[in-house]
């Protein structure tokens, strides 16, 4: 029994190490778009913020992660790159650029219910 348990644990550990970084994480919540006051300023990872790019801020995904954002109100989807962090008091699941908000169809509304899925 001990051999079998050890074998199962070892197999699980190896599987996690091989697949762990590619496991899909899905979340839902609200998305908003950045204020123009951040245009041209550095993001948390050191990139210069540009409202014309398809980038976003998230509290957990590592920098450089590609995330599929789907507007659950109209089913539009885009892929953004995480290059910034949400403020600690921010209750939204993601902040996106104005370009991303426009492509998702919520630029005028300012906020949308979205799902997030890690792509890479």
C-alpha cells in the first residue's frame, strides 16, 4: 500500500510539474477600462502604458500571460497580455485598455461582466 501511495504521489507531482504552467484558469467578474491619466506611464512590469494596445491589469496572472476575455453580455472575445497589476482595493477582475474595451463592446458603458481564461 505504501508503494502504491508513493507511486501515486510521485505521478501526481510529475504531472503537476509538466502541466502546471499550462493549466487553464477561468474567472468571472467585472472588467473596466483604464483612465486616460495612465497613458504614457509605466505599468507594473515596466512597459509604457498605451491605450491602443491589447493589454490589461490583473491581480494574479503573471506578467506576459495571454488571457482570453469574453464579454458575457454580448459574447465578444479578445486576447490581452497581462502587463500590470490591479490596485489592492480594486473589486474588478480585470482592467483593460480602451482598445480592448471597444473591441469587447463596453467602451460607452464603462464596465462589463466578463469571463477570463488563461491562453498561455
